[in-house]
């Protein structure tokens, strides 16, 4: 290998035309659903000022933010001994004033704050852009990946939550995914549970612990909670709650008793009932899906996030990938920027995981390719020129068409170009065809070949 | 203003929903044309390894590359006195191993080199992604902006050049731009001119000088060439050549004489003739445009770029913005990465300038908006619920529809939401409408209001 051989940074990817076509198929599907639900597109720059990002993702997150070196003589205001007197962390804040966005939520909050005087609330926006994180790259985890957010801010209406459930169903339905679960829970229900087991002061620990159930199992979570100071009595009470089985209605009934003395828990239950009721009204619609795949999951916690109301997570069954979508309600999007009390609710699709799931389930349709449909081939200078007006007309008629750019003595080269590129039809012209004003059209799949009058090419392909 | 008020980095922009809709209209138009011409989509990561980028854009360009600070303890291998002993430039190369892409060409070359074993050549790709440059921000010049490249590599067929001219015409035609010029020249013709005036050794200086004609005028360019050591005799010969007026054919004839003893110039002329000839063959097509807006411009040079063959630039008349598209043929895309002799030709649209041009010419169609089409409003809890199944059905029928998310006693709030958002229809439901299974539909523009049966809503809007 040449020593100049260039490389790509760890954890980043090139998207080849084949992959792009499939990704675009997913993104178009999501975009179309978002727009029909009234969400508007927004894009923010890749760079944000560093102070906009820091302090929003916890210490660990701050470490993963990619910082951009200041332009010009970035050392000019530093003391000569800065390497030893400052250390990397402090120096970074002096020599890097900008950083790559870490998620789409903080830039969105920044946008809302900067434009709050002119925005119409409730403001519904979607945003599909890459984000960057300095995580250690591993299978399925990248340093550049796309997020695909939809948020409504400026309302506490639970219609938003009901619509999120519908949007998830619609996107996955259109993508052909049949077996999935929209897990839903509510922060106030988790709050009520903490209250009911007498461990209100350990609410955060309980959320973080429960969040690991999937990965480490019930016993280890209980051990971890004990280690974090949750009492044996509380743990004993928590176990049957997390283990309770039943459908949505049965869980609601069970929790109603449990939350008799927990106003927080009752608020969570009231929200869950209201969301359910709205979905029941929606269900009067013609052709409404018979199953919304809702799983009221008391063990869903979504870690240390800023959510305060309903929380969501979507799992596709029968595939290796983790959750493909998640979100929830927050009551303070922009508080960190000095604008309090702007509630909202949002969710996001993980495009990479969704891609992997569709691949694993073999759900990409044949149309999810971008390929030239017709390759014209001229066997000599004259027939090359003869092709040109028809090339133009086929394109005008909407067919992605190419003319093999050189005249080749042997047909092998253009033919293997068509094969490698997956082009389904070759249109051949030599002196024979030209003389009678025709083309030979070859179906690359079947090998079948036939003559078509030049003037009838467009019509011929229109029926293919 | 709150002291926490967040800011956005200089030279970057947020794209609001209104702007996004117009940008998407432009990008969709370009994408559709590119695809019909057989170009396939490609995307590369925002970050490249720094050594992939440096040395490709000249010293000035290298200074403008945004470098990304290494993660973790980036100072750990530096000497204690690095601030004084190294200086910013040297230290940057030690503490920043990655950088943001500066254009789409170098990442494309890197991609081609890394995948040359599996790609089918000629490889035609298009790439629409942002690039970043640490230029001083000013009107119309941003630190993050989109490029929109299409390249064919692996062939020297002049069909590519002819097709670029057609693609530019098609994109601008579809966007409604009527007065524009596709300026075309050829590096070998410039070479021939240098040869003809006996200044072959000053070829680069001549290109750089000519490139400034637009900005500083003929006299100043001549002065600059003299300063750079071009002889008075050569300058005297150059002036009438650059001033020569005539159509394409007249210029070809004029140059044929001039290039009698210049093989380079003759090669350039032969290419120009071949391109013209192909366009004449294309013109046999039905509905072919009567004018391709070609301007064979001997003063087009495209500065110090790596072009070696035909070069292009597109100007829209009657607007302030500079050229909106440019490109040309190069014979060595990947030489810097140790893979020589891969020729190609490419061009790019400048989306920001094209946007400004369409805005200035008032050419954005009314459809270039993303807006909700219908706002439903429920006046009490019961009619709110009554709306839900119809909300679902309208969306299923393809209408971007929202239900105002809360029940408001006064109609003013939802109505001003509809007005501010530019939603053309409001569908109102109170107890009156509900009782008889109808809705009141209000045309927000005309103020006209009428009753529509609930089951006929979809049909009603289908005819609007």
C-alpha cells in the first residue's frame, strides 16, 4: 500500500451511493410524517460557542464535546508556562471558543431563546442533522451520527404525547416494521413509586438504577440501589412493583391504590389516562391501526435526563439493535439560558439503529436505490452522436439516463459498467441501428434484446 | 437583555423553517437534475484527518482550516515551554489531528483513493454538504456554507463537459432564471495565449491576473502583470486578445490563426470544437432549448486552481451576487494521495448565491414553503375529542394538519396562531357543529366560512 494512502478519522463513515439511497429512504419517510403532523424544518450550524454547550451534558458529556481550535495565533494571550500551569482542561477553554454540537436539543434551545420574540408558540420543529461526540468508537457507536428530532415547545397539552405515539407508529408502519414496542412511562409515576416505597430522597439513584435493568438484571440493580443507600425495606417494596405484570388498564388500577398518598404519582396517572383517552378518540378514525404497540413499562426510566413527564422508548423485536427512538416531556427547555418555564415534549429517531434494524429485517424496498435506469452505448463516432438527442429526450421524460462516455471497440467495457452499476437497460446503437433509425434495447437482467424505433424509445420505457 | 443570552458563532447561520423550505426547493431541483444525468449521492464526514487537508489549498487556505482539538489530555506529550518554543502554528499540528472539511473535492479524492478497488469507473458522484472556512465573515461570506458538487472521474470524454453545460441550463431553467451566462474557457487556450505572446514562463501569473479583470479592470491587470515581470511586448500583444469580440465561431477562427505554432492552444481549440459539436447533436432533440446561454470568454481563468482543461463559471444577470456556479476539468484528482492519472471534470453550485439571486429576482414559487395546511380548533373538551379521528384521517389523506393543542375559551389565540403560521384553513368544532356531525371551515385568507359534513372533510380539501 502506498505510504500516502489517506485515512478517515476513527468513528466516522463515508456514505456510499448505496447507503445514501437507503438512508434517504428512511429520512424521507420520517420527514413526510413529521410534516403532516405540522412540524417545520430547522437547521442550526455545526459549530456552537463553547459556553452554549458546556454544563449541559454533565461532566462526562463535557469531556466528549469536540472543541475547535481558535483561528490565528491562539497562544498569544497564554503565559509561557501554560502547558504546566494550566493543564489541558483549562487551556482548552482558552484556545477553543467554539465546539461541534453534541446533540440537537441544546442548539434548539439556543435558537428558541434567540428568536423567542418572533416565534409563534407552540413552536413545532424537526431537525435532522449530524452530531459529534468523542466517544470511544465501537460497533454501532460513531463519533459522527445523525439525530432526527421533533419537539413541540410552549404547550403542556398531552395531545403532543398522544401524537408522538401515532407518529412513531406511522413511521415504523411505513417502513414495514411490524413487531415493535412503544414503551411509555412517566417521571411522576417513578416519583410516586419512590414516594410509595419511602425513598423519595433517592429518586435520582432509583431512576439511574432502573435504567440498567435491561443490561444487568433485577438482582444487580437492587444491589446497586442498596450500595447507594436505599434501605432494605424500600428495596423489598420496590421489587414487586417493578415485577408487576398486567396490561395498561391493570397497571393503572394497581398504581391508583399504590399512589393513594402520592400527589406526584397521581399526576402521572392522570396524564397517562388522558393520553390513553385521546388515543381512544383517535381510534374512531377510519383505517386506524388495530394496535399501537404501546407497552406501559414501569421499568422505563431514561436515566439522568431532564425529562419531567411522560417518557418514551421504542424497541424493535427480533433485532440486535437497542432502542431506535426515545424522548419525553421536559418543563424547562431554555432555563439554562435564562428563559424559564418553557415546557415541551420531543422525541428522536436513531437513524443508524433504524438502518441496521431494517437491514437485519430485510425491509429495504427495491426502490431504495439511486441508480441510472438506462445506459446508452454508441459503437462508433457517428452512432455516439446519433444517441445524443435521444439521451436528452429520455432525461426530459424523467429517466435517469447515461451515455457511456467513450466509444469502445469492444462491448465488454460498457456492458460491465452497466452490470456493476446495476443499470437495468442498455440501449445500443451501431451503424445498423442508425441506418434504420432504431436502437437495440437490452434487458440486462433477462438478457432479452429487441429493436425499438428511435422515436418510440420514451414510450417503450414508460411502460417498463 | 439577560446576561445568559446565548449567541451563535460569527459567520454561521440558523436556517428558519421559511428559509429551509426555500433552500430545500433549490436543493431538490439540483438533486433531481444530477440524478437524471446519472450522478450518485455521496456523503463524507465533517471531520477529516488534518494531513488529508493540509497542503491542498495553498498557504492561505491552510490558515483557514478549522482544526479540532484532540480529545483528552492533548498537552501530555508537549514540552513545558511549548507556548514559547513552538508557537501556534507548530503546536496546532501537535494538538489537533483532525479538522473540518474545507471543500468537497479533497474528501472526494480521499474517498476515491480509499475505494478505488471497488468503484466502477467512470464514477459520477454528487455531494451536497456544508464546508467550513475561517474567513473573516462579511455580507454573503459565511464560515459554514453548503457546496453542491458533481464530478465525473475516470474518463477524459468531453461528453462530460457538454453535459455540464446542459445540467446548468436545466437547473436554472427549472428555477425560472432566464438571463444568465455559462462562461466557458479552456486552460490550454490560456496556455496557448501565453505561448502566443511569448510569456509561457508567466502562465500562472497571467491566469491569476486575468482572473481579476472583473474586479479591477484591464489597465490594473496589465499593470499587475508588468509588476510580476511580464514583458511590455507580451502585454501589448495580450491586450487585443482579451479585448477580442465575436461569437463562439468567430473566436475559434481568430484563435486558430493565433495558435498556429502552439500545440497546447490547438488542443484547447480542438476540445472546444468537440464540445460544441456534441451540443449541436444534442440540439436535434425535441424541445431542446433554443439558447444554452454559452459565452466563450477568453478572460475566464479561475485563478490558481488545479484545472487543466475546460473551465466554467455561471453569472446571473441583473443581480448583485457573483458567479453562482463554477468548475472545470482536472487531470489529476488523486495525485496528492499517491494515485496519479485519474482525470475528471466537475462543477458546483453556490447555494447561498443562488438563493440570493432567486430572492432578488423574486423567483421562489408559493409552493416553496413548508406550512401546515389545516388547523383544527376544538372549543370545549368534547369537541376537542370530536376532532381527533378527523385529524387522523386528514393526515392520512396527505394534508399537513394540526389540532390547536389546548381548548381556549377565546378564538383569538388559535386564530392568531393560524395567521402567524400562514395556515390557509381553520376547521372549527363547538357543540353546535358536533351535534349535527359537521365542522365550520374557515378560509383564513378570504374570511369566508362554511359548514362541511364531518365525513366529507377529506373530499372538501382535496378540491381546494
